[in-house]
């Protein structure tokens, strides 16, 4: 999942990482987010809910190449 922060896309992040950013106050539920399968950006809250509702068989593979990750500035 990608997060738009300060006009720039950051990520990709796993849903667990995004929830941790939410809990720490670095993101809000209204922060723009995107994941595979979406046509346009949505809210972080809506993207997390849509990912939870997807059957396990259609989840995209988890991102593992952290060398290309763009981090959210703290």
C-alpha cells in the first residue's frame, strides 16, 4: 500500500505498518492511500478496510524489497 504524504507517494507498506503509523499519530484515517486494484487514491481507513475484506486468494504479494521503499518523513 502506498501513502501520499506532503504531496509525495511513500511506501509500499504492509497494512500492519500503516496501522502502526496510524497508532503513532504519523498518519490519520483520512491520509490518502492507494493499493493494487484501485483506480484512484482513497483514504487510509478505506484502503485498510478493503484489504481486510478481500479474500486471501486475491491479496497481492507482500512487498519485500525494502531497498526501494520510500519512507514517510517523521
